[in-house]
């Protein structure tokens, strides 16, 4: 976990890199500091990272210096938007000051399956304490009692899943959390994640844009992923997650009646 100082330095860099600069008052209000303490933090940041800050008296703000290079945050634009999305979601859980004046709305949240409070508590306790559970899993085709040993939570296809060893099937599999019910203790032995070969192994999955799409769409999709005309998209992920990657990228585009991508090859 970041220290208070590192967290505040990350805020300073966020305002420098993605905002319109920083004042001691803004820093003080965000972290509930005195203005003197906030100014001291700015001075300490300038001392540690010379060249990263420049005070512009015309706007009375700290701006990025000519040699600005962040030390506490990522330069990746996608990571910043992920942060905004994550912070928007955190706002539904606790009262926390926002670091950015920008607004981002997570529309996927509106269609996400609902999670049962008690069931989720039981599942998280099992994950923390590593004890097996007997549950009823209500799949689309049938309802089965299973003894499971959960080890990881997955968010894919706008749903939360749990990766677990299933004593009934004798395999590790993914279960949609909203479909797990009727929790009780299990006498089955715990099976650790170290035995989950699909989870611990990785695969490269290679895709190319579907050239059956209209040419402007092909160009736009390449632009989405920063690909040149001859380049393919390679996704490296846990083997256990490859199904979700394929389902997302190979899904049929409703506008064109065909997928946007075509898988070229897959290798371990």
C-alpha cells in the first residue's frame, strides 16, 4: 500500500499530467491538510524531482516542468481512464474525494447481475481462509450441489466469476457468482491454486481485423488498438481466461452481422 506521501505525490502528478495544473489550496482540500502543510509537500516534491514542477505566476499554479517525468503514476492514457472508471465505482462504496474534475460514467454497471450480500460474504471468507464450501450452483440447464475450493475472482463479460476446484467434476472451473447459492461447510480437502495448470499457464492469442468488414471500419478498429496495416493483435493472458478474450473479440457485431476480429493462431 502506498504511504501518505506517495499517495499525495501521485495526486500532484495526476494534476500535472492530466489536469490543468495544481495549487496548494487544491492539494490541501483534497487531503484535508492545512495550506502550509500542502505547500510543504509541493516544495518536497520539487526537491525530490527537480525539473518536474514549474510555477507559473500568470495563472498562480504549479505546471509540468519542461523535463516532467512522473514517478508515481503511469503515462498510459488507458490506465488513467481505467483509474477514472475505478474511482467512479469506488464512489458507490465509500465517500472519497475525487482527484479529477472529469466525469466518467460506467454504463456496464446498469446491466450487471446483482450479488447476494450473505452469499458473497461466505465466498470471500472461503477465499481468505482457504476452506472448502458446499454450494448449489444454478446453471441455465440444471442445478447441482458442488464442493468447491475457490482461489480467485474474475471479472469478465460484465459479470463476477470465481475460479475454483470442483470436487464433483474433478476440474478447476469458473462459476458465475450471482448463480451460487445455499452455502454450507464442506468436508472435502482444500485444493490449492498451485494445482490449477490453466490458471498458472499463459497463452498468446493472435487476432487480425476481419477484412470482410467495410474498409473504413477496418481502419477504425486498427486505430482503436494502435495497429499498423500489417500488424495483428496479440493478447497474452492466463489460459483459463482465453475463453473470455475470444468471446469478447470474436462476438458478432450486430451492425454488420459478423465478428470484428478473426483468430489467426494461438500458442502456449
